[in-house]
């Protein structure tokens, strides 16, 4: 049974998970959040309010250039100069209306930005993951200060607010709407409009503070990008809403309009690109003026910058500056954890700026109090390097009498404090990182020895596997006990070491060391020749992560390494002893190379690759719809791919049995429905048939998605489980030459030569059908090319083994053995690591070519709605995971084919034992490749953890490596446990009685 090797793979998976968990716990810690609240009596820590009430409107993903009077050139007719009221009022009433560009700290996801806006604090990198589940705020915020002051807060819009502030808003004035249904462009906005204007018209004083959070602009960006007529329509609606709001405002109400973050050129966000971190802010006072007409504000207080592509400087502030500014304008204390700085213009009420001086002093004192408290905490040592300089700058204020010098000293202090804390926003626990690296190193060494040991033991590997299983289970339990002892003795000295971490580390380390010791016999079998088979591409690929430039351009590096990895087989093709083998090796190698190059034509670009990269996965960098050639090819590719797969099986006459049912019927239907989903989605999002067809199109596309994935998952796999083999067995009576007048029965088995490989290919093709609808249209064509590349590689390896078989026969001194049945199939031709490498690289290549990068903005959120028209847990997040990691899973799932392809099922049980051993060995090989990349990315991220680009480049690449290892491990467990297990069982049962005598 395949389960004999499955436990070994499970153990490797366990060690990988343990190493990833411990390293991640040390590398991606959340910052210390202080729960203190800024309380004071009277006006000791605040100012007299300029307004009694406020209306805060958030237009999600409102990038600064959407409001700017000087947008980038050339201006877009779809999102520039559409929302024009802010610039009109700023021009007409410059002492009442103020327009700013805000820098929103990454990660640019709504939950983290709401935390920053309301608390004035900084997010952490790993906090982004909670954007799906939400997380209440335990820190002081201006929302909390409003509640403490007894103010009545009304809310309507994005339901993230009610997750962050669950018991804050007035029950009869709270109207939350689902925030993640990006397919719905209007429901949230219309709900905000429905509840906002009755409150604005209500003159009874039922509210003190209104929050309205619109989502339509963000959803349009995700769905069709900013350069689309739908964006123009949505922004025009927002401009009309603002005009109505301004008309209804009274003189005592302050209006604040802002974006929580921006969006990149194709409408997504999450990372730290210029377009994603740029958010707009407009503040308007209909009544009292905020800026004195004759104010002469020093230029060093007014920071500016030029928006990318624009030519005129604009006023630029930090988004967290809104927290202290809005608090003091409303007469509230500044939130305790705030690191923002008050905006000068909004407090320059007289010519001398006395209110600003008071506001800035309160601001600096609040930050000083926060830093003093933070330094007194358990994490306070992190401020040591910056503390003396911060104290020096703060004390300058007391020693100077010149007003301008005081302003300069206090703003320098607040900004220096922000810079120091920004550098600490991810606190590294080096101890946990070291424990994780130890497990990744020992796990990689153990996997390497297992890979060699299975080959060295050959037919005895199953007995050794049973023995070593007892060893690593026993040692794992013993190691956990030792971990408990170490926890009791060392936990007070090792920061962050909990009981679970100690047990996990002890168990994984002890079992790894025992496996290394038990596999030491394989070390003697490692020769110079076997070491030569370890390909250079793995070493070069692992070294890529030491350079930010190579990591940024990894998609191009992988293409080069992938094509280079087949060079050894091409050289064999030139020297093959027969013309047929030469043509097969060189021909299929050329087909493999052509598929790889065509896949490379599909690209998405990281921000760091601009302007040297051109987007081809989408119609353009700002229009996330499929290119026209892809639309034209979608249906033909879906129809042609099953025919191509059947053509490969026809070579060995193994297109019978399950293949005759799945390839002509089930797989084409699944692929066609998968293509139909994205064609209909394109018609829906582009409104090609008009908005009146929206409901019908969404119903049809959801139906297509469900039928496609359901057909592959249920009907396809159920049929395969019942009838997995691809054989046609016929019997025929023929005259018996040894007995006159009698006949003998002759049995013909079509598909005999590929009895193992063909059923597994059908198993693999069904997962391809399951994945197909979750991949966008250009990615579907890429997957088709990847499938052909996999089969071409299998045929190349099969022919190379024939060459090696011929060489072995000729070297044996008995050339006549070649005439014997299966004379080329010598049992001692081991699987080589160089044969596994192209598939490992092909998985990475497919990941990049299906529209992904090691960067958060490349996540394709649209795929969350393949099976449901609205956001549905857990289906929607799982579909995004399937879209992101599906290419890795698919190609890793094909790895056992290297052991199964064109392997005859006789003699039994030797053939079955050999097949299962090679399947486990191939699986270990691909796990080893990706684990080596994980180890390299982890080491480089740890070494470069203080590098300027750590959170932009190295941390996301480590996270991708970790997720990739998990996906690859699960794929080979599924492949060996289910696919190889079922095929092996049925083939061995059928052919057990047919051994040659």
C-alpha cells in the first residue's frame, strides 16, 4: 500500500510546519499596544472646540489624484476631475476648505487603516491577515474619546467599523453593510445615502458625530480598474453626494472627507506602492474659518510633494495626523498611543498662531507621555538607540524662547518619534527565529538523506520505513518531554518561548535527529556521480533571495533557470543511439521549451519592476479585464486540451477505460464551464449587455462555476475511484501450435506499458479541471500550456531512461539482452533529482504566469466569487487560496508521474514496490526543492531584517515560500495517499496473477 511511504511524507510535512510556525512567530510579531486612555479634567489636554459636531465621510480607496486640481498628465477622463467639489470650494474659500494628500502606512487594507486613522498609531505587517476576520481596537482612539465625552455617534456603511468598535455606535443609528462583496458596486453606497441624509436634515440634535463609509469606488477598482467608465459614473455619484451634504451642513458642523488608502493602477491595494499609500483628505468648515487670512505659516511646517506623474506640488501629511487634529478641533483629548502631528493650517486661527502653539505643545506632551510609558514596558528596550536623541530634541523646547524655534523643535520631536517607532513596527524575536531555522535546517538535511536512502535500499525500503516510523514517533514524544523540561528551566530567559513552542521544537528536533541518524547509511551511497545529479538551478534559485533586485525579478530568473534545467536531457538527445530516441528527446524538449516561453508571455508587474515591465495578463496595467486574444482563445483552448492529453495517452495505447470517459466528456465540459464563467464575468463587469442584465449574468456565471467545480470534484473523481484504470483487455481464441485441432486463449492488454501512469494522469487532470474555474482567463491558457509542458517532460524522461537502459545493456557485455522483453527496463535506473527540478521550477513559473507575484497587491480577489455571488465564509477565502496556490499544488501533484509514467506492471509485486518507492522519492525530491527555497528565504529575511526593503520584498517572499511549501506538501500527500495508492492497489490486484513463468 502507498500508505507505507505516506507516513514518511507526513513526518516531513510536520517538521516543515513546525519550522515555519516558530520562525514566523519570531519574525512577524505584532507590536505592543498600550491600553492606557488619555484622561484629563477641563481643557488641560485639549482645546476649545471649533465645531460642536462633525461628519466624517470615507470613500474607500480615494486616491489623492481623484480629488487633485493638478492630476498626473495625461489626465484620465474616468477618475480625474470628476469629484470636483473639494477643489472648487478650496479655490473659492481657502480659509475654510483644505485639500491634502495623506501617506497611509502599509499594509493598505481597510482594517489597519481604520486603526491608524482613529488611534494615530502604526499597524504591523502581520495584522493584515486579520482584515478578513476583523479585530476590535484595544487602544485609545478619538471614537473612544467621543464615547467618553457622552457624544452620540451614528454610523452607516462598511461593517469593518462595527467589528473594530462593536459597542460604540448608537443602536438606533447604526447601519452596517457587508464590506467584502466587491461584485456589488452600489448596495453599500445606496445604504449610506439612505440613512445619511435623514440625519443631516434632522435638526433635533439626535447625533453629534456621523461616520459614513462608501465602498463603491474601491469595488469598482477591484472589479474593472480605475480607467473604466464605471469608475466615472461612481465618482460622479460621490460628487453629487458631497454637494448635497454641503448644502445640508450647518455652521457648527465640520465636514471631513478622506480615503482610507489608495489603489494601484489596476485598482487593487494592500502593499506599499506610491498609488496604494496615497489617500485624499478634504476638510471643510462651512461656518467659522480655520485659517486666518493673514497667517504667515513658516514653510518648514508645511510639507509638500509632487504626486507621481503630476507637475505641481501638493500639501502632504501623514494619515495618522488626522487623529490628533480632529480630536483637538472637537475639544477632545488626543488618543494616548497617537504618533501623528497636528496639521498647522487648521489651528492658525489668528495671525500669530497662538492656538496652533497650544495644539502643538499638547501634541508633543502626549507623544512624550506615550513614549515614557512604552519605554517603561517590557518592550521598552527597543527605544534605547533613539532615546537620547528624542530626549535632547524635546528638551530644546524648554531652552529656546523664539516661537519659530519652538515650533521647529516640537515638530522635529513628533516626527522623530514617528520615525523611531516606524522602525520598530515589527519586533523581531531572534530566539524564536533561531529555533525555526534550526528545524528548517535539520528537516532539510533529514529529507535529503531520506531521498538518497530510499534509492540505496531499493526493494528493502518498506521494511526500513516501518522501522524508522517507530523511531521518529518515539523520539518525537521523547523530544516533547525534553521540550517541557527546557520550558520549565529556560522560559524566563527566552523571550516569547511558550509551552506549546517548547513542546513543538523538542518533538520536531528530536525526531529529525533520529531520522538523520537512521539514514546515515545512505551517506555512504552518495557518490560524486550522484552529487553531480543535483542541479545547479536549485543552488542558483536559492541564492536569488540574498539580493533584492534578483528577488524582484524572480519571475524572469525562473524562466531562465527552467529552460536551463532541461539542458542535460537535451545533451542526451544529441548523443542518443537511435534516431527515434533522438527525435523524441529533442522534439519533446522543444515542445517543453515552447510552452515555457509562451507561458512567460503572460506577466503582471511589481511596482519595483516599473517602467521596465509590461502587463500582458490583463488588457492593460489599469484595466483588469482579459486581453482580446485571450477572449478569442479561451473556448478553443478548453476544447483542445483534453484532445491533447488523449493524444499523449494514445502513444502508449492507454487512452482506454477511465480515459475514454473523462477526456472526451467530463474534462471538456468542466473546462468549457470554467471558461464560460470568466466570459460571463467579463460581460457583467464591463456591462457590455447593459446593467439590466446584471442579475441574469451573475446567476449564469455562478451556475457555470458550480457545475464546473462540482463536475470535476464529484462526478469525475467518483468515476475515477470506481474505474481508475485506462486498459482495454480482450481475449481471442487462436490455434494451439503444440496441440493439433485445439485452440488457446490469447489475452491482449491495451495500455499495458503505461498501466500506472495513465490512471494517475486522469486523476491529475481532474484536479486541473477543478482548478480551472478558479483561475482567470489568461491564467487558464497558461495552465493548459503547463499541462502540455508536464507531459512533454514525462516523454523526454521516458526516452532518456530508454537511452540509459540501452547504455546499461551494452555495458553489461551481453548486447543480445536487448532483444528480451523489457530489456531496456532495468530495475536499477534510479530517479534523478535533475528530473524533478524542471517540475519544481515549472510550478514557480506557473505561479508567476497566472498573474501572481510575491507581493500582496497581486492577490486576485475576484476569484472569491466563483461559487457564490456574494462573500461566503469559508468558501470565498478558500477560493482565493486555491487561485493563489493552485498552480503550485497542480504541478506538485504531477510529480509522482515521474515514477509512474510508462512503467510496465510486471513482474508483481516487484514492479509495484519499485513504483511506490520512486513515487515517494519523487515526492521527497519536490518537497526538498521547495524546502530549500524556504530555508534560503528565511535565512536571507533574518539576515536582512533591518534592510530598508525587508517588508516590501524579503518578508513577502518568505511568506510566499512558506505557503508554497505547505501547498506542495499537501499536494504530494494527496497524490501519493490517494492517487498512487488507488492506482497501485488496482494494478497490483489485476496483474498479480499474470507474472511470467
